[in-house]
C-alpha cells in the first residue's frame, strides 16, 4: 500500500507503538513495513530522551520526534497538552508537508512530473537532517531526532538556491516617497549590515538582514517620514560592501 502511495508522490509518516519494546523483535504496524515511502518515528521528550512508554527499533524506526507534552488545540475550543506517539507522528508528517511547501520552483515541478523520486528526496532530506543523539543511536536507524531546519538546508542544492558575489541588483521605485525595495545577491546566508546615509553623510537607517535560503533575496524599507533628497544605501559584510543611491521626494 505504501509503495502504491509513493508512486504518486505520497510520503507517509507514522509513529510507533506506545509500549516500551523493540519492534524489530515483536513487530508493529505500520512502522515495521519496509516501504521506502514510509517514514517512522518514536516519541521523545523536551530533554531529547526517548519517552519511557515508547517503542523503538534500530532497523524499523527512522527518527525520534518531539511528542511528549506537546501543546495543541483540543476539543471544546480549548488548548492543552498532547502526548505519546500520536503527538510525535504529527511533527514528522508536518515536517514532510513543510518541506513540500518550500517556495522552490524545481521542487514544485518535480513533485508533479517525478512524484516518486521527489518523495524519496524529501525522505532523504529528513533522514540526513537529524540531530544525532547518543541515546537514539541504538534505538533508531538514523540515531537522530527530527530537525526541520537542517532538513530544509539539505534541500538547498535541490532547490538551486542562488549564491554569488555580493551585489545590489535592483532598487525600486526610484525616486520614491513611501517605500524602497532592494533585490540583492549574496555569497552566503550570514547576516549582512544595511546602512543608509543622507547627502551629508549622516547615518539615517541601519539594520541587519539575513538572506533567505528558499525565497528571493528582497528587502524593503519604509521611507515615508524621510526628508526629500539624495540617499546612499550600502550593504556589506566585513570589508565586502556595495552601494546604490536613490531619491526620496
């Protein structure tokens, strides 16, 4: 069944049993199914420990996922805690959905034209992105706990995220009276310092911006209260800086 789902691009996440036993020995459904299109998890605590009531398996269970003590919506228009592998599995399936939703043109196209291969790429990104923990090394196949951000990072090459020499590609509108937007390129994803000076060389605006990994490198500044005149915008990191001028009217 999971292979058939995988052929059309459906990657399934499942939590293991709420019993402290090894499913590689005693079995479990569905987490001991061997389909490549099934990702499995066990329940971990906020302290990155396996919950005492969770099953495990160095062959059958792929990752740990935070479940115990999760806070979520409940019936009756309330919020409250949610536990066991029923809480761990939604973190895994939510990670799958989040990775599919990245604003990545190559991923979107391939999900439609190569659904099975794309599902396996998402699976591998999740497996490669885990945080390795000593107490999970003999309890899961990866030895790690789910880390969605690192999984997003592993999709960077797949998504063909651009990097290049630091550059201010475009500033618009120019002249402006309300807001300016810059499009830029950067060689890495660390913080860059943005400064704006007036024609007298006085610093009028300063902040740090971090290039996004999975969307366009765009940043906007509200200038509607600024005095009319010429301004100079610089973007830099260390000694590497670029500059562009614009007019507020």
